[in-house]
C-alpha cells in the first residue's frame, strides 16, 4: 500500500491573526488544495500545512509477524475500535491491531492465532480495557505471556485473570503468575494441585515447649494444599499462642481420630500434660495413650468419671491461677522460665454423645420401684452430664490464661447437640474433617464459611488424595484446605516411649474422688436406704452373677445399668460355654 505526506506553504497577509483568521485560512487551503490538510506551523509569514493521503505501511517485521502503520491525522483517541475493525478487515489473515497511538500517528498490527486472539480478548475484558491495551504472546508450554495495562490492580483483577486461565483459555489447574511491579503476567498450564495418598507424621525432631518462645506453640498437623504448579504445600500447624482452644468437627470416617492422635502425641512429645474425656463406647480409640495422661486425667469409663475428670481439671486450673498470681502475673505466658508451667491438653471427643441427656421415665408416687430406680439413674446420669457441660464451658472461658488447651471434637456440631454458640465463640481454631462436608456442616463449624476454601473436586474424587483431608479456619492464619499427618498408634506409642514421656499408674480418678462426687448428691440416709432395699431383694441369680450387680465403687447397680451389666455377664458365660 503506497503512502505520502503532502506539504504546502501558504503566504499570509501582514496582519494575519491566528486567533481570528485561522478558519478563513483553512477554507482557502481546502478550496485551493483539497480536504485533509492541517496547519502544522506558522513561520516567517508562511503557514505550513500537511496531510496524509491514506493509511500507509512503513515497516514490517516478518520474524515477529508485526507491522507498523501510519494513521491519518484525523484519527482521534476515540477512534480506536473503528480503526481496529478497519485494519483487521484490510489485512485479514489474523492481523489485529495490538497498539494504537493516535498522538504519534501510528498503530501496530500483529498476526495472532485464534487461541492468542481469544486469550487477548478475555484478558482485556477481565481487566476492563481495550484489547490493544493488553499484549499477549504464546508460550512454548501452551500458555500465554501478558503485558498488563497501567490500570492493573491485584485486588481487583487477579481473581478475574484466574477465571480466564481456568475457564476460558485453559482448564482446572492452570494458574496465573503476576509481577505487579513489572506489569507482566503468565498463564501457565498445570495439573490441579493435590495431595499424596499419605503424609507420615514427622518424628525425627521435636521442638520442646518453651512458653517464652512463640514458635514452640505451633503444633504441626499436616500439609496445606499446594499452590498451583507445586507438588508440596506449606506445613499446616495450629498456632496455639494465637488461640488456646479448638473445635474439630467431621463426618464418620473423615479422619477426626487420626488428627486427634497426631495433635495429642505432638503435644506429649513437646512436654505437655494430657487429659482425655470420651464416651465409654468410643474410648478404645485412645487406649494406646491411657498411660500417658496425667493422674486422674482419664474420664472415659462413665458419665460420672467424665464429670470427675472435668472437675479435677477445673481444680488444676484454679491451682494454676493462684500460682500465677503469686508471681505477680495474670497470664501464664508472663511467668519467668524458672517458674514455668506445663501445658495441659484436654481432649474431649464425641461431645454430642457426652452432652446428650438420658430420657427420664415418668415415675409417680405409685410407680413400681424398678421404674423409680430407672428414673433416679437417668436423673443422676444427666446431672453428671450437666456437670461436664458446665465444666467445659468454664474451661473454655476462664482457663486459657493458665496454660489449659481445650480441643472439642464431635461428628455433629449444632446448637442442640452440645456446642452452643456461646461455647463456639471461645473456640479459636475451627477444623472440619472430611472431603465432602455439607454446607450445613460448614456453617455450624466456621465463623465465616464463605472465606474457607472448599476441597477441590479433583481431591474429593480421588480416594487416596481425599483420605484425611479437611478445611480449617485457624486463629492467626488464613483459612485453607489441608491433609493431616498419619502414623499408627503403635508408631506414636513407640515414639513417646523413646522420648521418655512419663507414664502414670493412676490414669483414672481414684475411688475416693469418684465417691466424693456421688456422695455430694445423696444424704447418707438415702444411700443406706437404697443399699438396704437392694440387699433385701430376693435375687435367684445373685450367686451366678457375682459382682456384676455392683458398680466400680462397690455400690449396687440399678435399673438399666444392672440389666446391662448382667447381660454382659451372661454373654461372657455363653462364650465360655
């Protein structure tokens, strides 16, 4: 395509005033020489005017497939879209306007593949600019390199660029790497990030706890989902200096117990004391570490034992509070190293079952004695459950300044199954195990579920990668998806024994401690009356049943508890037969 710049000189009258006479001058030039001229300068009594007859190619680079073209002087900045269409039509074959500089009178055309053109258009839409304000070039790996406009803002545009990468030009796993200072970006092809089938608990080194060093408060529990393009993620750790208490929810088989074992074993390895409260039917999960609890720290055999265990923890908290104040402080973290206290870790599992009240049968004045005893048993059990519930609430609210750390775990987290909103407020770290939690689960565990990322589909549908996966909303860190460490209980026990973690010969509350709690709710006359009445009842199975009719304190069992105990005795006898 030919090009020319036409220049003319017009002699001006002596009294020519540009402010008054420019319009008549332009009319005269148009009449004499045609349209399209513009006055460039007025020098020594002459007006110099030029015009470009047509859009003209002046340089072409075959290697980079670019062309630089001249624009008519009449082209304005607002003519960008019109010129882009016009130039694309004139040149065809994928040539697109990639730079538009009307003040310099030029534009640049680049021959783009359909994929590159689509990426450029989508990126421009995401960035809110014209297509020629974004430069896009294909990468060897199938992705694209971008030059961003000056209006780029990470907080405003990054998520939109990610959508372009995964939903427009690529697929799940593709990601965007941005250099905001240089205004460059790359859309990089990659497989979606995932987890290995199993991540072993690191046991090669242990950082002993020191309340004067914040880094020793961190409890590593697994690995965060790796960033896009990476295979290894950051360590997932709870910062117990940022918050003392945690809530752990999940579905059956979601990996809740595996994470609890890692949590308590790591604390024990760091030098902490341990207490565990659980349902009798579920406590087998923690039998492996029963010897490692503090004296009286095992509250799993019965509701009464759970109530005593939480009372002993409260007494320990009160003792610690007095000790801390005697040193002139209100927080155990302020104590000098020479007066340090050991962390006390309290694990409460199956909270829903522990808090669920027994149904109390209606037993009026004329009801059979057995029914009255069953009602009395249910009321007594419910009283122990209320003691446990109130004790846990007090620990969460009052003892975080004494070095007591509470971990509450449950399969169902709702207001009517134990974890009331007031209690959840005092639980700083929120964890939800399972790759496929319901939206209801998430809203009942997390304070702001919309900020907590979902487990990606590629992880959810992979049986190996999804095992032990959860989401977390921790205090002092960003919400994330993680996979918990794994070790067998045999490996944990061997690790703790190798470290010389102390054991106890009295993990359960003593009989005296148990009796002290039960006696608080009965007068001696009531106890004697029940015992006398029980002794007078004719029981033809007494010789056969032996001690099955007595509780752990030697007192007669009653109602459903007696029936259950005798049923077990008969089952054992049947097995021996």
